[in-house]
């Protein structure tokens, strides 16, 4: 069952090759204490931590007492465009889906992935830098809602009925089509995504960091009610990390195949 869950929920994607030598990028703005503070504001103290067992409340206290600590920890990772392997480990809590007649299939379970909190802080900082660049360079569709400042799914829900009523006024027949990309976050192709970022002139350090972030990730499975921890490590893609608009970037131009499978 352990292997079946991994194959079903974490398909092995081709990872973008990582450089053997880290390069210092000169196009990276300095990380400020204010940027770290804004990232921490979006982090809920009640969120469960990952393998390091360090909750957000600890990092908030550390930043309050000595704001320079997190800046000193995270700034070099941005300047070198690197996400270390120690921050790519995650805990996957296996939960059964209620109401299933049988639990013999991996599809009867879902996994909540708990990432290391310091990694999530850095992700939010990168997302705050990447989102406006992606918006103004045309990487995202002009109607994109979500993963962007001041635009969310609530805006899309509000815009839809208004658009429908506008088209109905002249007597037109209006239909709405909703599409769902199965395992969209899981199947982001890092190589194609990074190629698109470079083509649009996104800062080199951001491209390098995204490539590093999406490569060689690992997860261990934790089953509810079981004292055993199954340390089943394998390559896993981005999952449930919605602070980083990688999936939105990958679906902005459907004509290009950015997903490994749909």
C-alpha cells in the first residue's frame, strides 16, 4: 500500500538538472526585515509544522527578538538561487476519504503534506517577488485570479455572473464551462516552466531558485493511529504549495504542454 500510494499521489516527474556549482546572482535585490515580516504575517501559528517540528510561532518570536536572524538565513539562498535539500523534506499525513465502500485503492486516501515552516517563509517571499513580474511580463493570462496580490477566486466568482448577465442582455445564450486539471500542482514540469521564465526575462536568481525548489523533493508517509513512520523517500514535485504561483504559470497558455499528464 505504501508504494501504491506513492505511485498514485506522487508520480515521479523529470527534474530539471541542477548546476554542480552554485553561482552568485547579481540581479537579486537585498532581502529586508520588512519583507520577512510580511511573509510571517501570512503564516498561521496554528498550522502544523513539517519534519523539523518548528511551528511558525517560534519563527515569529525569533524575528521579533532579532529580525536579522531570518534575513541572514534566507538572503544567501536567494542570492545563489538555491533551495537546499534539507528544506525539501516533507511529512505526508495519510487520511482516508470518508464514505468509501473500500479502502483497497490508493484513490480512497488523500495526503496532507506538511512542509518545513522556514521553507514556507522563503516560498512566500519568492512568491511576492514572482507574482507581479509574472503579471506584467505576460506570463499569466490577463484574467488570472488567484496567486496574485489583490485578486482571488472570490473576484472570479463575482465577475462570472456579471459577465453572464452582460452577454444575456442582447438575447444571447450563455454557457459556462468549468475545467479541472487533475493533480495540477503535482505535474508542473520544472524544465518547461523555467524555460518560460527565462524566455520572458524573469530575473536569473528567481529562475534558478524555482528550478532548485522543484527538484529532488522527498516525502515520508505518516499513517493516522500508527506509531510507525514509513520513511519512503522519492522524488516528488510541488504539492499543495499554493503560495507559489507555479501552477498558474504553467496553465497560462494551454497550447503549450507544460504538464506531464492531465
